[in-house]
C-alpha cells in the first residue's frame, strides 16, 4: 500500500485514524497500530509479515533478557545472537544472489567456470529499514541508552508503525519512546494541523514534483545511449531532483502521519542540496541513516580518535557499508566508496575549502553529489561510464522530445531544493490564507492520485 494511493488516502487512513482515537488506553492503541501496521505491510505480500514478526519477537526477548541478566557474558550473548539473526535474514533475502553472482564472476576472471545457481528470492519491501529498527533497539538496550520495554505490543507497534515502516526514516526507539509511553494520554488536536500540513507538503513533493520529473527522466535514462550532452545533463539533473523529492516526500508524509497519531518522527532531510561540503551533505541527507552509520559503525570502529589514516579508513568502511545497504550491486558499493573519498578529501583540505565563498562551495558540493547519483542510478558501470562521458564530452544525440515540461520541472524542483524552505523550516500554524494554500496543494495532489495509478517510492527497493 502506498501513501499516494487511493486506497490509503480514502480508506486505510480514515479507518485507522478514527478507530485509533476512539480507543482510550495506550495498550489498546499499541495493539491497533500493530494490527494496522501488519495489514499495511501485508498489502504487498502477506508472507513478509512472518519475517517482520520473527525479527520483532527475537529483538523483544533480547531486550527482556537484558533486564534479567546482569553479567556481561550473558548480556553480550543477548546482544550478539539477535543481531546475527537479523543480519542473516537481511543477508539472505537481499544479498544472497549478489554474493553468488559476484563469486561466479570472480572465479570466471581466474578462468574457472563455476556453475552457481540463481535463486528466485523476492526482496521483502522495507526489510532494510525495520532491520535497522530492531538492531538499534538491541544495541541501545545493551548500552543502557534505553530501558527495554516489557510491553510486547509497545515494541511491536514501534517496529511496524506504518508511517515509517517501509522507507523510513529509521526511527530509534529512544526517539519516540516518550510519545509511545504517553500514547494513552495523547491530545488528538495538539498536532493535528501540523500533521495535515506535513502530509500535504510531502504529497506535493512526491506527486506533483518527483512524479513529474520521473515522467521524462525515466524514458530518457531508458535510452541513455542516444542522449546528447544537454540531454544527459537534463536526465541526470532531473533524477537528482526526482530522488530527493521522492524520498523527502515520503519522509515528510511519514512525519505528518506520525503527528496525526501522537508520535513525533524526527526530521530526515534538511535541504541537502544547500550543503556547503560533503560532510554537511551527510548531515542533511537521509539524516536517520547517516546518524545510525555514525553511531553504530563509524564511532565503534574508532571514529576520528586514532589519527588521520585510521580516521580515513573508518570513514571509508562506513560509507562502503552505507553504499551496500542501499542495494545489492557493485554500483552502490562504488557510490559508497565515492562518498567516502569525498569525505576523506574534504577533511584533508577543510581549512582551505572553508575559506571559499559559500555559493561556490554549495555549487561544487552539488556537482560532486550529482556525479555520485550517476552511479547510484545506473544499472551497470557501463551505463555510468556512458552517461559521464556524454555529460563531459560534447556529444550529439537526443535532447528532450518536449523540452518545455522538463525545463519548468527542473527550475521548480532545483530552485526549491537549493534555495527554498523545507517542511521543517515552516511553522505550520497557519492562518486562513496558509490553510487555504495547504488545502489547495493537497487537493491538487489528491486529484492526481485519484485520476492515475500510484507510483511506488524509489527507496522501496532498498
């Protein structure tokens, strides 16, 4: 089920919302959010629900055991076993075929023809996100950052919360623990206007901006070999805007839905194309993932505490994991390595870089990010090489069939992304004019939703 679908907006959400606020106790609301979360998730394939339930049960009991066990060996066992279990599930469904194919290719380079089967494994939607939810919970319980909950349905509704289940943000238990504890006393109207406002802005980002960009970006990249230099730049810049507003739109709608149910979901995007350097970009882009990688990978590896060479190594390892997390393909691994190199390079020249004018730093950072998106979007290194060659070497070919729509869409999208406010910059306590504008924007987006087939969010594949 998609946020931008008719069934979600006009059936699932009203029913879920109405029953939720009719219930009076926190425990009843935990149970209802769990049931609706599994229904929402099972809409794609009900079999996936058993995977999420298994991961939830294992992680819940890991936390409970940490309450009972005080000695370090057993606490470490309660930490290690469920994390290994979660990673094995993720590894099998997401990376098994990638590993087997990589092994076959590697042996082929050595002249060994290894017959390795390809398994028909369906990737469960959102598995990367809810696996991070359960792992961060277990680690935080072990570190004493949170006290493990004794209420199974409180934990299960955290894992299966439909507003952020399949494409984030990656919400840590401690970030919404207070709201979950107070869910039975939540005020229905306290954040209602903020919730509608965030949801409307996110819907506009997805339906009116990202999908408009996709209408010409996807066909152009499907025939990337025929593009001219100008056409390649239009396609790649269009994808740069499409990816941002697609994922930001989902995250913004998730925040709005959270407010409607009394849960404050943290910000996941902070105008990343306004970043002045690679490090600033990762403080703004997919904030929940970048902070998770920092707190659960980079810092445990040693962070920046062991000298420049080890700091560079830790950065590279962290970004390689971040790249692989996005997808089972070497192009994603390379994209992670590319951003690791950008971070290492920036750290080396930071004093000089920071003296340059801010507009120059923003545009250079943006250019570096755009080049990275070429690898992120490409299905092969051949495609990435062809696109980059076309972009930077004068090439004749196809531009755009209807140039007016791409021009307007690019100006609006990149202008908003690089200079306009994001949803968290707004107050959301609008007077009648602001409310009218939000209603009009939401109405326009819903008209598109009602009159067309809902398009999936790009981050569902990760």
